[in-house]
């Protein structure tokens, strides 16, 4: 449990409560908690049985979510054009497929 709290503080910046008002600090903590819940769901559903199944939030954020891609938005869909040299594109596509099937 302590490792997960430390992971939330270090990787998702949950310890940043330097705003002037209590409301702003509370909102920051809510955002960090929501991000942690979403990353845990991504790890549990989308990244099961991959090399990122036991990865920390910081590793998932660095290797899967912080990517350079061209985003094209049309009326009906959003297209991501990733570079062909992206080393984790197979895991990204697999996680997308699993999350899409889980929502259906």
C-alpha cells in the first residue's frame, strides 16, 4: 500500500499542493487520484499479459502516453499517426484494442 501511495505522489505529482487556496489544492489531488485510477484500469484491462502489466505509473506515462503523434480530428473520428519507429506501438495498439472491446 505504501508503494502505491509513493507511486501516486512521485509519478502523478499528487504531492503538489502549493496553490494559494484550499479548493485549488483539493482539485489538484482529485486530478491526481483520477489519473491514478485511470492508469490502474489501463494496467489491469489494456496491458494485461504484456511487459507493462506490472509497470509503475511513471513508466506507463513515459513510454506509452508521452508519444509524439500527429492528431487529425474530423467530425466522426480521431486519427493518431505515430512514427513507424515508435518502439512500443504494438503494446499501444493492443491496449487500444482491449480497451475498445471492454467498452463495447
